[in-house]
C-alpha cells in the first residue's frame, strides 16, 4: 500500500519550490500547510476515479456507494460478472460501465498489474495505464498522485491548475496543456506538491478566502545618460 508523503516532506518540497520560483513563493506564502490526499489504489482506486469523473462531489459519493453495495466486493471479477445494464442500474453511465469492464479485463488479462505498478517510473506507469481504453492521461496522472502518492507527477491538462498558473504568473491567457507542462519543469522533482499547492490556492481564491496579489514588476531604473533630479551631470 502506498504511503502518503509526511508533513515534513511536503514542507521541505514547498520550501524548495518557493526558492526555485517567485510565483510559487507568493502562493506558498498565502497557503497554510496541507496534507496529501491519498486515496485507496489498485483496481478499486482506478475504477472509482472513472466513476466519480464529471459529476458533483455529492453525486459521486452517492453513485460510488451504490456501486459498492451492488458489487459486494470491488474486484475485477465482481465487475465482469455483471453486464453493462446491471452496472448502469447502480447509477453509472453506459460509457463508465464499459470502462469498468475494460479496466477489469486489463487486470485479469495481465495488461496491467496494480501490485507492481509502483515499480515502474512515472512515464512507464502512465503509458501502462493509458493503454487501457477509457483511461486518459489526466486520469493516469491523478491516479498516480492520489492513489500512489507520487511526488513528481503533474497533470498539465487540468483546467483549474492552468488557471491557477495564469493567476500566479499574472498572465492574460491560460496556458495550454503543452505550455503548462513546460512551465512546470522548473518545479521538478516536486511537481506533485506544486499541483496540490496550486489546487488549494485555486479553491481558496474561488471561495474568497485569499486575494490574488499583483505580480511585482521591475521598476524602470534611471538611464545612465541622465542625471538624478537636483544634481548636475
């Protein structure tokens, strides 16, 4: 079972990020300590992540509770034992029910081994996960962050992260996914901590708990060809 980074680990990573990037230093200064949001992993963790996507927190909790009750035990075998229509009866869309079957078959057929996924590098693990139909890059990255506690995974396609990055940099336009990944390179090997920090800040700003501070700009220095006021050249 994956272990969540300790408060000391997170604090050290935040301090390093603040030194490496003035934009994150400002965010860091506004945000209190946070804990890593580690969730159960394995087949159950990935299936749940798919189930809960694109619905409200309350709806996600309700649907997942029905799925657990209906399956009895959340295993690939239990999912494959039920047809799509039965899974839909738990509140899943047809697409999510089919993706549940795809993830279950991936494990039973040996396409993925969740018990050994932690032995793979971030890039290898993402490739293995996205080879499963229905598992996109964002899902793979957030699974590795939240279910395996990986510290250097950064979901550059996340819109909330992109918007928080725009605020932090004082930019007019939200960065594209490609630009977000490029911008995050300076945060290695703590990109996962940076993502948690920016998500927390984004939520705090949206709730009105903190204000976005103006990005400092360099003051124009007097040119060497002009004397200071009141003094002769």
